[in-house]
C-alpha cells in the first residue's frame, strides 16, 4: 500500500531548509517574530546615525540650513536669537536656550539628527506591530534604515520636517483604521507630538505631507465612519495648526520680527518661481538695478532701502506661481528621476501589498490613491518650478511611509504567543516559493477538473 505524504513532509519538500533557522538561531527568530518595544526601536534607529556621524561626519546640504543654524548658536550680532527664519518657535526657542547654555554646540544639527532617529523608531515600531514574518520585517527595516542613512548624510531641515510629520501621521493612521482601539494610546500621543514637531521645523513641509495621507482621510470618512478614527484625524490637523499658530504669534509679538510672515509669503511668491526679466521688474521698481535683481533671486536682502515689503508687492503682480511654461524648465535629469520614482513606488506598492496582505482590496485602493497623490504633487511642483532634490527625495520617502502604513493597517497583527509552526513558516516564506505553491495549487485543481470530465 502506497504511503500518503502528510502536510509536514509536503512543506519540507517545498522548504527543505525552513527548520534550520528556528533550531540554530532561536533567539534571532524570537526577535524577528515578536513585537519590539520602543527602546529596541530607538536603539535600532540610533546605531546607523551614530556610525554615520563617526565615519562620515554629515554636513548641511544647503546654505539655508547653515544660515538657520547660526541663529541659535549666537553667530548673528554676537547674541543668541530665540526665533529663526523658517523654523517656528516650538523648536527655535528651546534651541536658543540650549545655544545660550552651551555656546558653540551645533544644536540645530543635533535637533535634526534626533528627529530623524525618532521618526525612524516610530516606523520601526509599526513594522514590528504590522508583521511577524522575519523576511518581511528584515526587508522593511532595511528600507527604513536606508532612508534614515540618506537623511543623515543629506542633512536638510526641509527633508527632515517631511519625514517627521509623515511618521507621526503613520502612527495616527494605523490606530485610526483599527476599530478595536477606542481610547487614546501612547502611540496616538507620539503621533500628535511628531506632527507638531515636523510642522514646527518647517511648516510648509508639514502641511504638504498631509497631501499624501488624503486617501486615508477619505477612507475613514467614507468607509470607517468611526468617531475615534475621525477624532485622530482632527487631532493631526490640530497639531499642525497649533504649531503654526504658536510660531506666527511669536513673530508678531517680538520686536523686529513682526513683518517677517508677510515678507516671507511675498518673497516666496517671487523668488520660488520662474525668474522675471530685470527690465520688467524695473518698470514697477525703477530703483532696482540689474545687480539688485540678481541679489533678489539669490535671497540676499541686506539693503533695506532697496528691498522693502512695498517693492515685493509691486513685483509680485508680474509673477505667476503656477505656469505651464515652468514644465519646460524641469530638465531631463529631474524628469527622468521623477518617472523612475513613480515607477519604483508603484512596484514597491505592489510588492508590499503582495507580501503583506495578498492584494486586499482596501490596501490596493489606498496605495493607488497614494501613488496618484504623489503624481499630483509632482505635477504641482513642476508647474511651480520647484523640482528640487531635497523636495522630490523627501516626497519619495514619505510616499514609502504611506505605502507601508496602508499595509500595516490591514495586515494580520503578530502576537506574542506565536507558535513554533507559525515561526517556521514565516521565517522562510519568500516570493518565489509563494509563486511556486500558487502554481502548484492551480495545476492540481486543473488536473482534478480534467479527471472528472466524462470520457
């Protein structure tokens, strides 16, 4: 009588090495299948930043960062400033206090490094909650560490603000899409705090990050309609608005800073778009020479007699913030990078959805919406001629955060009581083996259908 192979033998035939990891490395498998506590996530996120600081010595990527750092360090006028040009009071005031206590300490750079570690640790916490499959957990952790390493090497406060806000929104979204979480948790508080800090570091980046999370907002309002979930979305908006309101109030009550919000708004409308010809500008501002116009577009506003708020308002009448002609200024390099980013993000969304949820309809809809938001944002940047590396690279990273968040929100959550059989299966599951088993099942069903047909 022929012996029928059992399920264990069949699994061993497909995965001949699947028991090796669990027998030889039990502590490693336990680490990769159990949820990580916050200290573990902070430690994992801290090590790459520490190594890069030791061996690579990260430096500011733009002149804006270097100028920003001078304010809390007391370089301007020989005194410490508690306000900064682009970073709002919730961050600039503590940095000014630290700069006063510790003269010469690079407080602005350390602040960015700390925020990078916090945002990466937040995403690692979601990784450990979202999956107990070691192969997926390792690959997602590697992606997050790669993004963290890039941010640390390419140190830019605009990019850091994007990522910090996105990590905070991710923490809130995962709880918002779970009807089982009724009350406020520590994850909600951390998400609110990160959104507040990201918007304080660079308000434009903080508010722009919300665009990629619009699909989650629409999903909650249409599909979930759950009051705790809606309140978490409102809390995220309150965090961003509160940071902005505190920053603007600090400018308005501080002597010498009252006109900065208006000047920045008009200045960005003029200098952050396509340059206007000097002759056109001189028709409304004849006191500006060609050299003054060059200084204008270089953001060198040293001469108050030349660069006034009234002059900016006159020039802004000739500026189109969004224009189709700006698309022609993108350049082949930025256009190629943009197309590649959209393709890679689409492939990444498919890969993450396949491995995490096997193309659950909810995840596919959310990830498709995220990709469409990325395309819309890139189009808006092109129309405004703002296709800078620090913006597009940051957009790719927060898109990755949003895609992972969509999968974590609907994936099977790991438990501390994961059985050894489950660990064996999850420790060795790979994409090729999934396709192999899928094809094997379809061939088996096809053979049964053929054998049942009448001859």
